[in-house]
C-alpha cells in the first residue's frame, strides 16, 4: 500500500508541476469568463470572443509545453507545444488531460533523440539536424495526437463527466469528500484535483459559466476547523501555540499542507474535515454555487475571487459551514486525545514529502543517470565551486552523472537533484518543484553531500554502472581557457580581522586590479548579509550579488591568507578568495581551487605557506 500511495503521490506531484506554473493563465481566463460572457458581470460580445480560444488553445499548449520542458528541456517545450495542437483539433473537448499526456511524451521522445543523434551528428551540421529533427518529430507527434490522443482523451472525459453527472443527479457529489480529505493528508490531492477535477470543471465552465468541481478540494473551511479545534482544546502546549499561525497560513495563504501534521497527530481527526466538506459540498450543490476557475492556492481570497457572479454570499456560507462542522467534530476528539508531540507528525510528513519530491530522481536513477544541480543565489560562485568539487569526487564512480551549477531561480527543467543551502530552498522549490532537494550548510564539507555521494555510488553498484579509467576521467574533466590568479592578487600572512573587514579587503584588492567598480564592494557585503559566502574547510569566497554584475569590468580572483583565521560564524576562514566573474571566465579558477581542496594536506599547507610560487602552481 505504501508503494502505491507513494507512486500516486509522485504522479500527482508531476501533474501539479505541469499545471501550477500556468495557474495565472487559468485565472486570466476565469476573469474573462466571469466578466464578459453573456451571463457575466459586464457582458461584452467582443471581449467574450477571447474566452474560447484561450481555453481551447492557449491553456493546453502552456500545460503541454511545461510538461515537455520538465522532461526534455527547452526543445521539449517546443515539440510538446507542436504536438498538442493535433489533439486540440482532433477533439471537440478541451484537451487539458491530453496536454498532460502529450507534453511529457513529446519531451521524452526529443530527449532520447538528442542523446542518440549526438553520437553520429557530423561537426558543423548540429543546428541543421536539431531544427529538422524537431520539426519532423513534432509533425509526426501532431498527427499521432490528432488520430489517437484527442479521441481517446475525449472518450475518457466523456466517461468521467458522465460519472460526475450521475453523482450530481443522485445528489451524491458530497460523498466525494470521503476520498478527497484523506487524499489531501496523504498528498494524493494533486492527482485528483489537477488530473480530474480541473479538466471536468473547465469543460463545465465553458458550458455553464461555473463549476462546483473547483470547490471540492480547495475549500479552506475543513482544515480551518481542525486548526481551531487544536487552538482551543489541545492538551499539548506547543501544538496549541502553533495552531494560530498555522490557521493564518492555511486560511489566508492557501497552504493546506500546514494542517496535515495536525491530522497525523491523531488520525481520528480526519473524520472532521470529511464531514465538514460533505456538508459544504451539499450546500454548494443545493444553492447552485460554483467557481469560474481553479482557486489556487486554496485560500479564502482565491476562493472568493473565483466565485461565480451572484454566489459570493452562498459561497462564504459554505466555507463557514465546513469550518463550523469540522471544528465541532474535531474538538472532542482533540480534547480526549493523548498528548503527542507535533514534531513527530511533522517528521512523518516531512518523510512523505521527501518521498514525493524524490520521484523524478528515483525514476531516473533506475537507469537513465542523474542530473545534479548545485544552486546558489547567483549561480556563479559557491555553487560553481561546489559542483566542480562534487563532479571530481563522483566522476570515477558515476560517469553517467551530470553535475552542473545554476542560480536558484534558473534551475534547469531536467534537473532531478538540486543541492542548495537551506535558506534558499523555498526559491528552488518555486523554480524546480519536481526536483529532489539536498539541503546543506556549505558546499565543500557537509554530511548531506557525503550521503548523496554514498547514495549515488550505491545505486551505481546495484545497477552495474561501471567506473571509468583515470585517463578517461582526466579527459572528461579537462577545460579550456585556464585563468590563473595573479601574483599581485595574493596576500599571505594577513593578520586576523573581522569577516566584514576581510570582505572589504577582498573588494579593495579586486578594485586595485581594475576588475570592479566601487559599487561591487557594497554588493559583496550585501551578498554576505543575504547568504553566507563561507564554503567550509576554512574557505570563504566573497563575491557580489547577481544584480551587481554590471560593476564587473573583467574577471579577477584574489586571495588573502589568514593563518590565524577569520571568524565567519559557521567556522574560521583561513583562505579568503575575492571573486569577480565576467562571462563565466572565473569558473576554471574555481575548478582549480576545488581540485586543490580535495587533498586535506594541500589545504593545510595553503593556510600557512609563505611560498607564493607553490601556491600559484596549485591554483593554476
């Protein structure tokens, strides 16, 4: 059962990663519908003509493109956008579900083609073959989706819509809450919501201007009732004190996951949101309520803004009904329950989320290799050095692994593992919602990196991925255009100072070399305030924020050696490298530094040596 649950959870998460980035398009379409159709707030025949094409073409193409990019990168987005047009034209129904199928399929096909074509493409013909292959494969997939996907998905949608209509005619739609609320707690809601409710609801809106399907899972009332019960009746002080903040985040922010641990504290509490949602759905049914577009996130603000014209009061009453009933049922259960630490439930739910987040990585590890991205704020400093060091570490054991670096806001779509510092994790989750995160404190020496290495090597042993010989590894690791640290850019035996003074000294030395404007020094201090530049192993790399790149005149790396160390908070820095990078030219220096740091005896000598010639040879 656990494996089935995790598989469905992963499936739901993948669906969500296609739909969620395009929710803005749903909202735009929803407002167009609510405002300008014949039954809208301000009917307008001209503007209402935009509604149909946006629903029929724009939204399916966006979803398919997103799915294609997740699997196959930028070329995946293009071929998926081409392919879905066939399904759109081949069916009279809105192809949201078709987009969720065609998009990833097209991305996978172009990814496999690109991997194969690289083995035989003649030099100089890359662009020609890439463009023609994209066009020809896109054409074939368009024809396939026209003949097969459109009619097939249309038939499925007919069956699902008929099933919902039967439940509606029998007044049994409220019973769906029996499945919805447990699914939410087990992270299966995305598979249900985006896979079934959104396509059906979108079709109903096109016909009737509103749909109750959008209200079934997103109602914040059931969860709010649970949190209020813990606020007033929990015996555990910590749990009771945490409930108000959780309620605000849930109700106003629409983050329903915040109340899941409170259900796991005492599973019997699940009865409360089930009954509360049953009552709310029944109310919405008899009062004719509906939303014009998905309420995402499921906050009171989104829920009310998407309500169909004339239904706002009834919708608000439905939320209140769910809240009150959920609270009344949960309260005695919470009051009678034994005290259980909330941290236990949070730990359990973290494990569940980690399993869901690792879906892409698990699938890839089974035979296709791993793409590991080291991400920092700008993607050019600490992450580049961390990626180089880890690439050198893993290349003999896992030659199939791709280890790269990027900024946290531009993580490649096909990355399945992202190594990032803890406080930057939320930004990575936004840019790469499908990726497994490895959270670290520094990029050079962190237990999580050791665990990642062990996991990858373990998979290598199980799957039969062999090591490469030393000559092959050296060839794979070679770079062109070596950049060396200038002799005048190295200052040995510096007296210990504060970290702010060390950053200032690095900036001034960079400026003395004509590498930066003075504004860049302020950006170096700002970088430290936002995210520590301490790398671990006694190394810090002060550099500016991404916004300060225009202040960089040329690539330059400097080194201040502090034999007594500089207190950096996370540890003492003995080697402080000032960094100004133009067009990625500094990356080879970082690669050389990372390579030098692989030998602890070399690092120890670097921290105290007065032999500048030896130091130059190590770093170049």
